[in-house]
């Protein structure tokens, strides 16, 4: 993340902290977490930025879960063994669903986070097509700096459309 974008994020964070905790002096406030070292931290940064900017964003998890069907049994000699196995249950979400679902200035926006050499799966490409056909906005985010450029352009376009409609 470049210096200007880090400062922009920190100012938004500090402004929100001042609003929520007006009695706390600035020197006592914890600093904003601006780490961008993987898909997880990038997802948190993007969600936080959208929420701090007046939008609404939430992380979507479509992964399944493991169920532990193992049991420990003791034989007549006192030996212990583990029997049974783990079972995976697939999630109930839509296959290929984006990592972040958000609303920005009244627009439905889905954001897919891709880190390093990650690529879209076929399910994710189908999901992207379904969102854009329905009139939503779909964006693939690789870095926070690229996200902010895209976000600023999106806000500019929305403001231009709003002016034309009036």
C-alpha cells in the first residue's frame, strides 16, 4: 500500500474512532491495521474501507465444515485407539460467490479477492456473469492501491449518473 493510500485509510479510521469514542485522546487510540500481506488481510482492509466510507460491506464465506465422527475407545488391555473418521459437509452458499458483498451508494457490488497468482474458477466466472447480467457490479481486487483507484472511479461514475438523472 502506498503512503498516500495508507494515510487516507488511517484518517478514515481515526475519524470513525473520534466519532465513536469522543472522550479518548488521539494519543491513546490504537493505530489502524493497514497490513496487506495476504488475501485475508486485503479482504479485511477492503471491507473496513467501504464501511468507514459510508457503504456497507461484509465478508461472505461459502466454505463447508468438518464434522468429527471419531471416537476414542479403550480395549480390554487398556490400549486406546481412535476409530471413525472426519466428514466434510459442503457449504450451502452459491458456488463461486464473491468474497465481499457490499452496497456502495445504493449499488450492489460484489468483490472477489485474488492474491498473488490466484485465478478465478469456472464457478466464479459464472457468478460474475450472473451478477453483471442482473445489473450488479463485480470487481476483482488484487491490491488495496488498485481497489482505491477503482473505488474512486466508481464513485465518480455514480455521481455523474446522479447528476444526469436530475
